[in-house]
C-alpha cells in the first residue's frame, strides 16, 4: 500500500490524463492501426535523443508502438545486450539519461507512438547493488536471491531443468565465493552473471513493483516482462510456467493498474502453445474465474511455424499447430512477429510433428540445416545457435533478409532469385500483419538488412552469434527507399503497403477469433478473423512452389463468403470467386 501511495501521488497530471483517455478506450492497443517496431537504441540512432529525429521515419512506416531493447544500466562487459541490469533506475549512459528517456516517451506519445521497454524481472546482474550487498554479507539482500550451501538441492533441481544457453552457460547454478565459508551456489538460469531473484520473498515482489511503477511514471506505456515464465521454481519441474507465475503477474497487473491504469504488460513467454494463452489471462484450470494478466504476449508459435512452413513449402503443420492453440482472450492481443533479437528455437512437439507424419527431431534437424545453409539448394544464410551435442538440439540465428534468400540472391547477382526472396519476406510479414494483434517490424527488416558480418568484433559478443542479426541501422541504405527499383524501396514498400491496408481494415484488429481453415490443399495456409456480429476477413496463402487455384467455398462452407480482395501479393488474385495463388502468393479478402 505504501508503494502504491507513493507512486500514485507522484504520477504526473499529463500521465493521469493519458490514464483517463485509455480508460475511455481500454482496447486501444487492439486497433487495426497498431504496428510495432523493435530496435536497440544504440544500433538504431546511437543515442536516445537521436530517436526524435527518426520519428518521421517511424511514422512513414506506420509505426504506433516502439520497443527499445534493454537500455537500463547494464553490467560492464558481456551483459547479453542489456539483459543483465545493474541499476533499474539509471539509463545506460552510453545511450542517454533518465531525463532523455522521459523526454523521448513524451515526444513519441505526441506523435502517436507508445514506448515499450524491458523489465528484466527474473534476474539482476551480479553487479546490481542487491547482489553486491548479498555478497558483502547483507542478510536481507542475500534473501533476494536463491542460493544453496552445497550441490544437494541444485543437483536435484538440475534433473528436470533445461539449459537455455548450453554452449556459453551450461547448468543453472554458479558457485560464488564469499557468501559463507565455502561459498554458495547461486541460481543462475541464463548466465553466471545473471542471478535469479527469489519471488517467494515479498520484498523482491515489492521492489520489482517499484521498478515497474517508476518506469510507468516516466511515461513508459508498455513493459516487456523478460523471462517471466521463470520467476517461480518448483522441485521436480522445469521451473517454468508454474501457477504462481500467473498469480504474481496477475497481482502485478492489478497493482500497476491502480497507479497507472494505462500501462500495458507484455509477457515474454517463449513457451509451449498449451502454456501460452494463460499469460493473457486464459483460465489455468477449466472453470477458473476471469483473470486479468498480461495485455500482450509474443506469438512465438506463429513465428516458428512461418519459418517451418517456408522451408517445408507447405502449410499443414502450421495449420494444425495454430488450430490447436487457444484463442487470445478478447481483451488481450498477440504481438505477432517474423524475427526478433533472439534465435529461432524450433518449438515443435512430437505430437505436432506426428500430426503431419513427421518426426520431431528429423524436422528440427532439417530446419537447422536448411536455415544454416548446409542443406543442398537452401537459399538461407543463417547459422546454428547453441548446438547441443548431448541433445542434438540447435536453434537458428540470422536476419529475415538473410534467411529469406535476399542475401543469397544479392551475392549471386540473381534478379529472379531476388524477386522470389522478396516474395518470401512479404508472405511472412503479410501473415503477421493480418493474424490479429500488434505486428512487430524488427529493425532493419524494412530495408532488407542482411547479417552483420562484423558481429563478433566486440569480444564480449564473440561467443553469441545472435549478434549477427542485430546489425547497426544503415541510414544511407534507408535513404535509398526513395529510389525507385532499389532493394530498399522494394522492401520498404512491402511494409508501407501492409500497414496502410491494415489501418483501413477494422477486421484485422485484435480481439475476436482466428479460425484456421484446414480444408484444402496441403500447401495452403488460410484463416478467417472474426469479430462477433461482423463479417470476417480471410487470408489465403500458398507456401508451395506451384500455382494453386482455390474456391473460397472449399475452404469455408459454413459462412458468408468473401466478395472482395483488398490486398494481395506475388500476383495472387480473386476473380469471380476463384482465387489464383502463384507460389508464395497471398490474398486478404473481406465481405
Ligand atoms: C530473453 O529470452 C531475452 O529475449 C534474451 O535475449 C535473453 O538472453 C534472455 O531472456 C535472458 O535474459 O530463453 O532464448 O520463455 O525463452 O526469456 C531466449 C522466455 C530465452 C525465455 C526467454 C529468453
């Protein structure tokens, strides 16, 4: 209560006005005009105050939501791109100050753009004052972390824990000297320099509430809750997605809403599909009462399936997986995306693979070989990430342009191949712009930025090839979007066309339902978006390599049929109720 009082009293008039506006239109973030952009501040414009000069650029793209990657003070040296925070109340001086952040949030808002930043809530850097105090013998701060005197319990936990970064951070515990005579084993899920916080300790819960509210009072509108699934541990489980995680997030939602009703919480939960919708408030057990949890969550399954379908040149697995996934609750929204700063992890279960007669591991290996370019005839220029010799697992790094074949076509100077690569990219983004939710454009995708060849130049990054798909913004290249026929113009126009069409199509707004349409050719991926008592919109796409002719009634017999094609790609069209879809072709249809 004291924390709430403190922050409620400190909330500015301006932000209270925002709260009132949002309360009058609580589903504002579901609007069809929403388009997100995701960037590292330093790699986008160098410093925070440089972003103001790029607001026009963002508006040209149709952006209404900007996620700036971690920018609070990180530990020195390797800090995983800012995910090891040393101080939640300071901005990394390399990009600016708290005052700059506040000014930027206001400027963006004045331009119709909501600012989102990360709250790294599962762990702090071991250089954070709490961890430093714990190491110096402060018992209260020691109790912020999860530590053990010996390996007994860690060994028991390890039996069911997975390793997120097996290559550069094997195991989940780190022996730290100086916390008792023989040192202590500290819970470190991700890296040895990231100490997991102990959310069984109410002091930790309240500290993190303060972190959230302080950022909300600076004008941040959306908080991305990093690694949220990991905040509650239970022996004998993988220590992800425990019921208490949902109870804690539900409490955070309720408490932040008292002080800052306009604040949105976004779950970064890269978890199996049956676990995901609970982060948006879907019931944990059948019959549970209505619960408000996060407003937004990443639709990781859609992302994985887009890449899987592209390589497999068919849409069956994607259709089965997405049809089996629960709907996002009516008052929430997905963040849909093609690429992000992380690797692509092939979260495809044995059951899902078997639904199309495939072996889970064979398919995963195929995707890894395909996107790392090892597979014969692959157009992709990615790389394997965190290859695990024990489990055979690996994930994929690479930018959209490099994974889609744009890099390959440019290197080979092959115009026809470039056309096809651009169609691949357009198809993937066309799905994320139509699926419902906030489509996120990952910085550089809009001008087709390829992998950063110098990604390993900074020794702190050299063991982590995710840096290859975190290039610096190439502003001279971005200028070329004005030159007709340039690569940048061709790519950029994909995004402006999708954003403009979306903004004029209330059917694509979040809320409502997605029905996956599975009757039809294996190579199709099709769905209908529906809001109660309204006509739906349909997307029909062809992931195959042959032209397909489709009759809408073959896809959807129990509904009004589409009458109009509002947007299409790769020469697809609908004439007299017949849809013609060349390879990688797609249509958005309405009544
Ligand atoms: C997140 O990702 C960030 O996106 C990563 O960049 C960080 O390295 C990581 O947290 C640690 O801070 O495992 O492979 O379910 O999957 O938190 C990426 C959520 C990750 C986790 C996710 C994590």
